[in-house]
């Protein structure tokens, strides 16, 4: 995304508002990975703000932000670049930034092992 912002500095080529998808994806990355799988299952988290239900709501909001950012990046790619007769590279940069953050979130969330008392 940095490369696209440097190569296409004008707002007509790459609208600066398109960076918000990456911001919300990164925010969702931290929201999703802040809650451990044990907290969602209720194994290690019973007190605090709403207990297990609060952890599940937090995780659900994080996934909603993540999917919303990914869908918005697809909308930006096709709505602002593919259907118009312009260069597609900035739209691809926005989409791939969000897709890679999405897949890294899933890998980091579900690909690791957690020890409750480690």
C-alpha cells in the first residue's frame, strides 16, 4: 500500500480515504487476537466485563470489522478501478493489503497453541 501511495500521490489516482480499510483491518487484527481461545470457551475467564459473553461479543465485533474491511476493499477495487477505465494497481494494493491482514489474523488466531498456565 505504501508503494501505491508513493507512485500515485494524487487523490484522483488513489483517494486517501481508501487507507481507512487498512486502518480498520489492523484494528480488527488486534481486537481478534486480544481474546484467547480459552476466554471464548470460558475455561480461564469468568470475571470482568460480561465474562465469557463479553469475550465472545468482542471477538464477534472484531470479525465483523475484519470482514467489513475486506468487503469494502473489494468494493473499492471493482467500483473505483475495474469498472472505470483507470489503472487497476492502486485498487489491487488496497485489496491485497486487507486480504493479507485478514489471512494473517486467521493464522495468528487459530494457528497457535495456547497454554492456560504458561
